[in-house]
């Protein structure tokens, strides 16, 4: 197997905050959220595995237009808002 990375380079990875039966959760507590590599990677992983990916953000969080469009295009990805105490 030929690995295209040098000794110092590795493939980036990320994990969801919580995994239940067929649901992956990523919880972000911020005032503004953009489409990041972590969100993109986990959403694509959910599509591949055919599991639900839920992105939880506070009610006051502003979502970028790019992220809104990305969520619309991915049927296994859902945005959920929660109340911060």
C-alpha cells in the first residue's frame, strides 16, 4: 500500500461529540457558525454510513449562508437549536 503522506503529514480526522444507535451529534456553542472542515467531514461520513447527523447550536447562533445551503443539500444532516442556560 502506497501512502501519499510523508512521515510528518497525516490525514485529518474528527469525531462527533456523541454517537447513539444511528445518530451522530456535534454540539457547537458559539454566536456565529460557518461551514468548517469538521462539519463537512462528519456530514459526509453520515451520508456514507446512512446515519443521521445532528448539528446542535444555541438559539441565538447565526448560521452562515454557506452552511445553510450545505445542510439543505445533505438529507442526513439536520440543524437543531437548544436553549443555553
